[in-house]
């Protein structure tokens, strides 16, 4: 078998780093807990199984309907099935795997530490799982014969990962899961001698995986890490497959159930993974396999009640780039799913009746990633077919703005068309699994091309890359200076446990979006660092930054751009996408000019020419930036706008004058400050006020942190700060998107009515409460004459 190059995976290498990777506050599962769980459930589990009868994923009674559904798939499913048949025919022609020592895999892109994980064996385990499926779907002698030889060859390998932790991490997990499926579904292909050998090998080598769960490896207490999800899923599936064959198998199943109870409780309720989209596809692939593989016997289906799984598809949908080819680049990422993700989307769509997940699964412009004759993850192809439920009606996404409150990431776009654009901002904690020192970083994708980008995964084989106590941050890909954020005094952002940024507010409306982020906890020597974003769809994004230091400081506004980006004579940065579509980036006020910046950290670990850094610097105790991002669709004509940045130390005023319209944006430097903004026509007390005027008519109004507001047809005085966007509609109404409640007095002009999203007329008045949601201001019909 051809060796497969190791795919990027979550690693915590070297002894010192491994201790740091573990969440010391999390409690390990103990042997006593496992014994108690086994005592409680073993009789029940045994009652639902019979020796030699299949029980993983589908028992003998449920399999015929599943197989018939796979054979009848149309559309994308039919393409996957044809791809699966082509893949199976190619696999059975490959030579069987033989053990190769790690030293043979050391090279330019693979250090000895990585090679000792023996990740090439993942493809072996994945092919076993895939062929087990294909042989069950289509009982071909050649599939069954090769499957038998492949299982025996895998069990004869000297080790399944020979690094710091032998036989209890990813390589072992993939092989154990594959062998469990082959044993459960096709025991009859093995002779008595084969079966004896299989039982002996599994009994001898699986306890090392259980030892990992007990704390012999870093992932034992890491209930949010993909290593835990993958390894424990394999442990549980093996336990169930051998439940009637090995006395210790019930311990493996009990331990995995206990672990997954903690996984379900500990993962982000918004469905996101702090490890990023690539690793999310890896971990989720096995999370779903564990649930589905054991639900015929255990109560693992209860895990679908967790908010994390209920929102996981939404996390993947909102993170898609235009054209659906890629995903967000935050952290150690490649901008693509590592595995699938069609199988994940299909299972979630079926479980929750989620038409959006079904749409994405059917619409992705690529076959399941990792699969194919030369692929290393053909299990995803099997499960994409098994979990595709044609009864779920696909529904194209409509939501344009997403806020993942646990991951602390924002995305906003103008549409879901292939030539649309996506803007994203990264907040959250700095020092997490696979994270970077990138608090407040932004990125911009136009038509599938990153024009403001992030470094993603850098070369990670060198010593120290995983040392989150210090050395990790000396690598360019992980450092602050490789992200489109603020660099203060030339130093990395903080990497202690509290370091990071917090989203203070976000409000989304059909035509616009506003967000405010506090980045103060990311830097040393500062009193305040605030970043705000205003998005006027199809027109511009405005990024406002205010920095105040304990003393004078130097702040650099960093823009990570493709090498082809050009700085124009007028100071604008212009980047062209793959077509004639482009982006213009301008710093308002003329106080700072972009220039190319060379890396300064110790280790530059990105491919030459991947991107370049542009920086504009200011110095002082207080520093302010206002950056304007303008997208241009293919063939669009550039029209110059007049832009101004004025104000004082407390408050800034940005003016943007376009074709017949003028936007004014007032914002206080301190995001906690509430003061007088606006004028007699539109004004009040708030932290931010943005107003569009066109031919003397008020258009979009954005308010943040408002305590009082006086508009042309309504207003309020609120006890608590209010965030909202008010926009005109095509029907002549005013639409209000309220992100934080109004609690106080609400005035509605006599010529207007206020309606809730159900069309009910409201009469708020004094002492009113308006909850977050959508409202309409509609002119009342004139009274009929008698």
C-alpha cells in the first residue's frame, strides 16, 4: 500500500508541552466510575446483543432499509455512490500495508516527532471501515477477500503510533474503529484461527487506549479536543463490537459513554469548535460515528439533545466562503474541511430536519474531502452515503450575519451568491487549542478568494511549535504580526489564560450590520483598545479602532494581503480577486500610510509568497484608526468617495460621501461612554450613531449603547443601553432590528404605528419593554372624510 502523507492534526508534542495542553481543571474519569457504569448497564447492553450478530450502526433488522436507501439515492448521493464504487475497485488493487519505521517518513514536511505518530496508518483504518461498508452494501467476493487480508495486515503492524504515547492516539483509533466494523459486520470472512488472533490482539492493545482515557495521554481530560473525540469513539465502538467476545470490552464501552457525557456538556453550545473548522470536521466525524454506532444498544442518542450538536450545522453553514469551496481560516487551519463534511451535514440534517444542512451537503462543489482512490479518509464516503436522508428538503441559507458567542467569531456577507463577499472578525481567548494571538483580527473574502487573509496553519514540525507557554508564539503563523489586527509596541498580544477579546454587541439588519469588540485584554500597557465594524451591504465596511495607552505607544494597523496587492499613489490598497473583482482598503484621515512590513519573529514558518504584511503606524498616548473596505464585483466601475476623519480625544466623526448620499458616524473612544450624539433631526445619548442622509431624507440609522434616542417618527428613553438598526424598506416603512431590549419610555409619533414581527400593533408608552427582535414603523392611514 502506498504510504499516505500525514494530514495536519491536533498535536501536543514534547513532554513539557503535553502537560500544558491538558486542561488541569477538568476531572479525569476514574476506573471506579467506569466499574459503576458497567455494573449499571452491562445486563441491558448484553440483552440487546447476541454473539456473532451485528450491532454497530445497523443491526440485521435495520440494515436492509438502510442499504435500499443508499442504492436508491439520486443527485449528489448518486455521484457519491459511483465515486465509492470507483474507490473500492482501486483500493483492492493496492498492496497490503507493511510496517515502516518512522524514520522512513522524516522529510521536509515531516519531523521525527510527527513521523512517530505513524499517521499514515489512519488511511489503513479508514479503508477497513470503508470496505466493510462496501462489502455489506454489495456482497462481492473480491471486497470480502481483500477486507480480510487488510484487517489481518493492520493487526500485525508493529505499533499504531510509537511516539510519546504508544497505541493510544489517532493511528490506533482509526485502526481500532475499522477492525471493530469489520468484525461486527463480516465475522464470517475470518477463519477460527483468524478470529482467535483478532481477539488476542484487540484484548492486548485496546487497554492502552483505555489508559489514555484514564490520563496516560493529554487528551484524557481534554473533552473539547478532537483527539479525545476520535480516540474515545474508537474505544467505545470496539467495546460494543467485542462485547460478547472479550470480558473487558464492557469497560471500554462504559468508559466511552462517560467520556461522551462530558464531551456533550463541555462543547460550545453555539455548535462551534475552538479548534477551528478543519478540526471540527475531524472530531465531529467521530462524534457522530460514536453516537450512531452505539445507539442500537446504548442510550447514546441522548447526546443529540445537547445544544452543541443542535447548532453544529449552523456553525459550518455560517463559516462558508462565497462559492462554498472553503471555510474560515482562524487558528491552525487550511481554509478547507479536513474530512467530508457531507457525512456530517447529512447526519445533522436527518436528525434535526435541517434543510440548511441538507442544502450545503448537496451543494458543496467537491466530493467528500479525504475520500477517493488515493485518499486517506474513505470512511467519510461510506457515512455520507449511509446518512444521506432524501426526505429532508434542502433549503438555501438566508441569514447573512452570524455571531458565534462561544467561539467569539463574527461573519457578515452581502449575499449567498458565488461572487459575493464575506467579512469575518475573530475575538475570544488567545491561548486555546490550535489558536493564534489574533484577538480582533479581520479577514475579507471576495468570490472565494481571500483578499484580507490570515496565515492559517504554518509549518508545525519544529520543536517548540506546540509549547503554548512561550515558544509557540515565536512562530510567524501563530504570532500577532501575521494577522490583520493591531500590533502595539511591536509585541505579541498576551497569551495568558485571560488574554483575548470580547464581542460587546452585534446587531444585524437586512441592509447593514454593526459590531463592537473590546480588545483591551489582548495587550500589555494599554488602558483601552476598542474595534468597531459597520457594514453597509454591497457598499462598504468601516473598521474603527481606538487605543489608549498608560503612556505613549506605537500602534500598527496590520493588513495581511496576497503578494499581488498594490499600494496606490492615493494610499489605497487594491487587491484583485481571481476575476476582475477587487477590494480597496483606505485609512481615513491621512495620518498613517501603508508600507510593506518584514516579519520580525524568530521563526518564519509560512511558504514563501503566501502573503505579505502591510502596516500603517501611529504614535501617541491615544491612537485612532478608521479603515474603509470597499468591494467591487467583476466589471464594477470605481467611483471615488470623499472621506473624512475628525473629532477630539473623546469622540470621532467619520464622514463618507458617495453618489448622492452622506453617511456620518459618531463614536466615543471609550465603548462604555454614553454621551450626546447627532442633532435635532436624529440624535440622542449613545456610544455610536451612524446616520445616512440622501436628498435630505434619513435613511439607515445605527445606534449602539443608546440610553436616549429622538428620531423623526419615534424615540425612547431606556434604563439599559440599546443596540439597534433602523432602515427604510421598499414599502415605505421603517424596519427596526433590536439587538438589546428597550426598557423605559417609548414614544411613537401620532402619524405612525409600531408593529411586532407578527404584525400586531403595539402601544408601548411609558414604562415599556421592547424585547430584542424585528419591528416595523408604519404610517397610519389618514382618517376617511365623512
